[in-house]
């Protein structure tokens, strides 16, 4: 009997293991992404058996990213997550970086024309965003797919300038332009809103939907791409593309809209907002991204677990149950922060974010000793940074007066004795204490002097 029970338990464990493995691979039918909230809506909305069967077959899907800045932001990451889920399910993803459309300008969600970008700036932005997309897809394969026993479909990253730069305006208008109806274009919400505004709408931005539609046609004719993914604010442009491409090819085509990401206060998170979270480390450090996510309010946790992790539904429920029982541990927020930072910046970026957190908030001197000069300058960017020669016999009061922690030696001695100063996070009350290597001077030749929690002075010791 005992042997039978043991066998049953082993079978149950094996089944659960297979179930977890299956669930970690996204279901083939892209409509299942609606359950996680990754897909907000679909166009066309009529779902017949034929449509549902088609959406369960291997497809090619694409999403466009206009390089109007040199970095993507966390709102774009949601569209990338949809692409990654599709890739995990066996669909082939294409990312289109809009080297041409960035110079046209998308009127969606704007009250006035975009500032025109030069070709040089656009090319620089294209290179930066292409690198970022390559990094994210590579990190996904390396850190989130490595245990799966199957190959991911190849991701293609294309620049739409490659197929527009060889066409003349007359050729473009006399062929593809004839298939667009002005009446339909005028009914797009983005167009109507701008026509009713004080500034109106330029011919250039009015044609944006034409270019986006032609992108889809090019991708279908060259890569059999039948699905476009975009933010919910892109519905009008996607409908234009759908109407255009279905006139040209009598096939099944679909637009999948991801929700717009908002902050807990309801404000949109994006590149035009003051709360932007960029995906390039020189714009938003892994540390700042990590801190934003680890401090998410509990009300946002379920949404972020579903949108930005590859956890199964059961694993998400387990994290939510743990949060309800032990909210002070912030285990769910840590999981979200770790997964997003690792996806965007890799293990090196995550290690840096954790190390900086240990320095800045946990005051670990061991982590402070591991910081590079550049990391110190970025982490303590609002603090004083001074290079000093290491002179034998240099006292704490001498150093503090040299780097202007205090006005003079007398004030330094008085306030150090009163316990107002910390050296490498430890209180020091002897103004005549001589600074010693490997004790006050860390292995990276740094000493951190602090007054309270927010006022810091960094000394870099030089030979």
C-alpha cells in the first residue's frame, strides 16, 4: 500500500511538472493573451470558428516602433511582451523601427504637430532602438527561455526606410495611394481630434496612416505577416492598414491592441510624460527602474505580474496569496522588479540595481566597496565628489574641512564629537581619528562621508 501511495505521489509530481512546463510556454492561440490583459482588444471584433482556428496556427506578427527618441520606454515594453508571448507560442515576430515614419509623425494622441527630426537624428535613434530591441529579445532567450527544450522562432528587426527610400513620391502616390479613400481616413479619431483643434492637421501627419498601412502590406508580401500589434491608441492606424491590405489580398488579417500603461495615479507612462521610465540605461538606470517597480503599491501588483512576467496563472496566484499574508516582505514587487530589470538590462543590470539598492537604502559597506568610479558618480550624482591625495596621518577633522563638510576645523571637531558624521555608514565621534586603508578607505579607493540620510560627500583617494 505504501509503495502504491509513493508511486501515485511520484506520478502526481510528474504531471504537475509537465503542467508547469506547458504553462510556461505561451498557448499557441494569441487570443489567450486576453486572459492576462496583455491583449486589450482585437480587430476585427467578429470571432468565427475559422478565425479562432487561424489564430491558433503559426503566424507572423509585427509591431512598429517609431524612433522619435533615442530610447524606448516601459509603455513600449508592454508591446514587446506581447511579441515575446507570441514568439514563445511559436509565432514569428517582426519589429519594425520606423526610420521613415518617424520623419512623418503620428498624430495619434497629440494636439499639435511633432517637431520635425533631421535624418541624422532619426538614424541615430534607429541604431539605439535597434540595439535595445536586440538586447531585450536576447535577454529573454538567455534568461527566460533557457530551460525550454525547443527553439524560438527567429525575431526580425527591420527599418521601414529600407523599403521607402528607393521609391519616388510620384510612384508611391500613383500606385499605393490610389487605394486609400479620403472619407475613411477622415473618420479616424486621431484625424478628427486634430482637425477640430486650433492648430489643425498637416498633410504630412495626415498621411501617417498611409505609411503604416503600407508597412503591413510590405511585411505580408515579403514575410506573410498577417497580425499587427499596437497600443490601443493605434486602433485607427491599424484599421486603415486592415482596410487597405484586405482590398489587396483576400486573406485573414488581424490587429491586436495592448493596453496603454498608466501610473498608479492614472497618468500615462510614456516618452512624452514627465514620469518616463526609459529602457536605455543612460536614460533610466537599472537602479531607478528597479526602485520604481519594487515600490509599486499592492493595488498594481496583479496587473504587473500578468503583464510583465512569464509566470503561470497558478504562480501568479501564489504570489498574490503571499502578498496578502505577508505584504511587508514585498515578495511580489521584488519578483516584478527582478524580472523586468533582467529582461531589459540582463543579469549584469540586475546585479547593479541590487548592489546600488544595498548601498543607498541598506547601507551595506561591502556593496559600497564594489562600486566603480562611474557608478559612484551616478548613484551619488547630487553629492559632492572630490579627489584627494592620500597623505599619511590625515585626520577625520582635516578631511571634513578640506571637502567643505564643515566650515572649519573647529566646527568639524565640535560636530563630529556630537555624532553628526558617518564614515562609510558608520558613526565616528573622534575628530582626531587617522584615516586608514581597508578600514576607512575602501578597496575601490572611496570614502563616503554622510550628514543625515541625504547629504553625502564622496572622496576618491589618488596616489
